[in-house]
């Protein structure tokens, strides 16, 4: 799942539950990332595509740039609506940590996160259902777009 979608889900849950302490939203974001990854989300083949390249960092970087651009639009929207609080920032960062750690391992070419890498992979494989990124990516874009719009309202 893309970080833009992970972050939208986390901020929505934190807001709905009334969690407004940055440390709590950071932890909530980190934990909810794993729940989101447990659900089949249709972009798994993109991760495999990125890892197969001669220089995985380039393919991963391309996907990250697209994701970062989408997240930037969401953040600008939230800022314009006056809802970009420290708790929201912490939720976004927390929701990104698991993928950032995995990306760092891929770029460095060596394991650095120990059991967290195992957990991340295990969660991704927990429900064995894979579908096309031609379905999964648009669904994530719609989910994230609707949630970010609702967050800013």
C-alpha cells in the first residue's frame, strides 16, 4: 500500500478516535501500517518489479516520488483547511516508518531492522490473495483521495 493511503487511513482513525497526542498518533500510524498491509491492496507486483531491477533504488525512488507528490497534494489540502496539526504530522510519519525501513534495507543492501523486516513481510503474506495493480492502485488513489478530502472538511 502506498504511504499516501497508509497516512490517510491513520489520520482518519486517529481523528475519529479523538487521538490528538503526537506520540500516540505516531505509534498508531506505525501499528495501523501493518493492518493495512495485511489487506490485499493490489500493488504487490509493483514491489516485486522494483526489487527485480538492476538498480532497485531507481525503481523504488520513482515509486516514492510519485507517492510523495500525492502526499504533498494531500498535505497542501490539509494545510489550506487548517487541519495540519502536530498530531497529524506524527500520524503520517508513523504510518510511513515500516516502508521507510524496508526501503532503507533495499538501498543499503543489508538487513538492519531484524524482526521488523520479518513482521512486514509476514503481514503482507497473511492473506494470500493477489490482484492486478490496474485495479489496486486506482482503488488506493480513490480511498486516499476520499479520506484526505474528508480529513480536510
